[in-house]
C-alpha cells in the first residue's frame, strides 16, 4: 500500500473545501485509515461505525483487540446521537474544556459503534480535538472517527508526520501533515459514568484543572499497577511509549544516576540518560538528551515522545531517566514514563 502524505497549513483561516482534506475525508468514508494531527499527538483515524475500518487500525498498529479506542467528533450536537445519560459533571467539563485534550467516558447508545471500538463494553470515550485540521477533516467525513495514536503499538506516540511514517508507512492509506503537535502527550481520560468522576489516564488536562470546575475527581488505582483486567481506557493495560532500549526510572539524586551510568559503562554498555535542561551537563553518559525544563513541566510533556524516539537513533543499550513530581501535568509525564519503562524502577538501596 502506498501511503499518501498531504501537507496542509494549520494557519489558513478557512479550511473549508481544502482539496487535500477532501481527499483524506473521502478515504475515511471508504473505510480506509488516515493519520491526522491533533493538539496532543497524531491520531490514526477510521470510521468508528465500521468493523472493517476499525479492524484496519488494529492491523496497522499491531494493537491488542481488548484495548478500546477513543472516538473523535467535530460538533457538540453529534454527542447525543452517540451516547446516553450525559451527567451534569460531564456537561460542565464539555462547556469548559471542549475542544481540548479531554476524553470523557460515557454510556454508548447500542448499535452505533463497531464493537472493536468499545472492546465489547457498553461505554465509549469521546473527545473533540482542539486542532483546525482535525476538526475540519472530521466535519468533512460526517462520521465519528475512532483514532488512537498513529504509531506501532507499544512505541512512543507520534508528534510529527515523520514519526507516523517511520512506524506506519505502507500500512495506512495516508497522513495529513500539519507539523508538530502542541501538548505532546495524549488527552486526559475521565470516566463520568459513576457518582464521582475518575481519571483513567492522565494527560494534557490536569486533575487540578478539572476539580476547579466540577469538584472532587478521583484517580483510578489501576494506574499504579500492571493490572490484567480488561482496560476501560487506552493506555491502562499494556507497556506503551517504549524506545528500543530498556528504560529505568531512577528515584535518587542526580549523583546516584551518574553512579548507575558509570557502573554500566564499566560493563561495556552504551548508556543513555533522559535529563532536563537544568541537569544535562551534569552527566557523563554516552548519550544525554534533555526532554525540557524542570521549571516548566509543559516543556517536558511537549518533547517527551521526541526524546524517547531519539534514543532509537543512538544505539544505546540502556536508558536511565530522571523522574518528576506528580502534580499537574507531571502526573501524565510520570504515567507515560512508567509505561515506557515497563514499571522498572531503580531506587537508592532498592531495585524494583
């Protein structure tokens, strides 16, 4: 399969009738899969109503079929056609944060979605992306579009069209190239089907931001475990975001990280370190990549996947990573790093 690449300017005031987006939308209507940019990462889109189309997502990504997919819409009025029992908390979140990096879990209307989207459950995650190309493309299809991240399953999510092509060239019909994405980590997923909303996946919108609007928000305890239960949200069950070399998260001083580096170098290994702008000069590793500033964790979120992918071009044997506070977007950063590391930690005086 030849993968078409369309380059479309994000900053054009009126995208209506854009011939490249029209071509991409027509392929989606024909039940092909097309990657496109959102404000978080690039998504791999397909008609959420079609078993044939959604099966192509799983085939392209090599994704386990019990992992549900998030559905993207372009208009609020699409929502009532797709879901039932929209809670007051969900309505407030929609008013405040859509379009934006927030996925809300609802009870879905029966018979609307491919069961491959919901993984056989009676709930579905819906979001409205805050990106002009994504919104116009979805509007043109007149369909709900299922769209996980546009990468091979388990690998770092794509923040450029180049990343998409590195993983999926020849496996998908096309990719809309809209340049770099903004937030850099996926949307926050919150379940609003219970009495108290619960975060199933931390992301671009923080717990604290949502609590200012709706009050108490819980965090699913499964985020801190390697549960084998059926996941209700993408990113809950399997190892994700991993570069080729094993990653270890380090709970210790910067000096301790350097000690770990030196010991592995003595064993003849080529060692990488995920650092920050403030600390990158402190390490004597074979490869040191700064993923942003510790003083502004949004910069870390923005470049995290670029950093993880960059190590694949450096032929390192092992990667040690600094860790971050779990307040605000730090919760999402640490969630992604833990998945990338397969929950491998090195702590001073203790190894998990």
